[in-house]
């Protein structure tokens, strides 16, 4: 978290967030189970985990973008507003863009195909800021593109004329326009080379370090597979596995010493090329057929019979977490 005095009130407070999908035949898929975390002013919380673990479903729940067969429980407070119970009118007119800026996982699908990037940026600036007048809107749109490293000579192109990386940068530019108190970035570095990854995440960091016009501070929830990007800007890390957050840790301790405490978290880091380059053994369980106990037990070399029971609640959901040297278990 950046230096300076910050409000102690979280920008986002999630308590017991669960998402179930109802399928034909009475089947239920537990996509997210009992997620609990805060995102504080000036903080970047990186949500990491393998594909299919529920990260993007959690993001969709916060934005009210779940399909009709989804059922939610718990709460997700953005200020005084519970995002899980807000109606579509509130979400569309007050939340999306204004209170939550979204960098989507599939940016090309969120860009209007028949309009240029410039026109979409200008429209967004006009809708979300006090900027008025053709020249001022044009300048603001170009400034937004610059922040996201989107090239000025591509502003008059349509989305289908953009590479995946350029579409990603256009979506990032749009997300930053409104100065929303919560920025939700779902795989914001997809399709970018390393230099652009660093520039993009640094710009996201600058966004949350600026308290904004409302003065309450901004927060970033970044969903990512890119652990190098997470290490670069995250203050805390939340590790998700089989729909549950299994570890919530300080980023410096997580990526450095003493390292993660949950066996799955440690396995994720050991899979990195710059570390052991050892893949996590086995495959994640089906979310529609989760075991009664620890969902990671079948892949874990620390598992015992105790793991047939649900893991304990807390920052590390594990019966046998790693314990730093010099600390009693």
C-alpha cells in the first residue's frame, strides 16, 4: 500500500460470498464457496489460481453479470451498497464504470465492433466525467489511450483491426476513464509482451495510489495467472482453489520469505520457470463433485486422513500448513 494516511474503511468488503449454478436434473455446481476478503484503499489484492477455480465467476458476481441459473449468498459491500442484492438498474447506472471499472478477460467481446476505439473512448469520457466539447473530449480520449500504452495512430481503427494485445490495452484505457473507486482487472496482461505487462500493471498501480476525486481511496482486485505481474504490484495475495480462497497472505511474504503456507500455493510458485518448473501434480476436482474434506488432498503430499474433514477457517485453509522456521506449529 502506498504511503500516506488512508481510510481504514475497506473499498470492498466480501463476506461469505457463494455462487451456485443450478443445472438440469437438480445438479448444483459450487463455483464459489464462502469467499471472505477486503480490498482496502490504496491496495492491490491479487486473486490467483488455476483456470476453472472460480476467479472469474467471483468477478461476475460482483458486477451482477451472472447467468440466470446462478444463485448467490453472502454479501459484497462497496461502500454502503451490497453488490449481490443491487438491482440491474442500479448496477447499470451506478456501479459499472462509475463505481467499478472493469478490465475484462475477453476485451474484444466488450468493445463495440462497429465503432472506432476513439469514438468509444470519447463516449466513455463524456458519460463518466465532466469533460465537454469536441476538442476536450478528443484530448481526454487520447490521454486515456496514452495511459494504457494504446498507440495514437490506432485510435481510428475498429476492434476487428486490433491484435489481442491492442484490444487488451483499449479495454484498459476504457476501464481507467471513470476513476472508479474499485478497479476489477480480469487477466489484464493477456496478450502483452513483458515490457507492456510491466507498463500496464504500473499504470494500474498509479490508479489506486491516487485517492481520486471522492477522496476515499481506490482499490484494485486483479485476477491473474501472471504471478510475475502479481508480485510486481500486489499488496496481498488471495489463492483460490476449487471455488474457495485457501490462503490470504501479504505479497512480500508470499513471494519471498517465508513464502506461502498452503501446499497448493507453494505448488503454484514451484511451477514457475524461474523456480523449480515443476507442474502441480494431478488435476483439479470437478466443481460439481467436490469432496467433503479438503479439495486439494488428492494432489497433496502432506495429506493425511485428517484431510477428509473440511479444512479450518482462517487465512490458511489447511490441516497441515507449512510453518516458517522458528515458529511453533
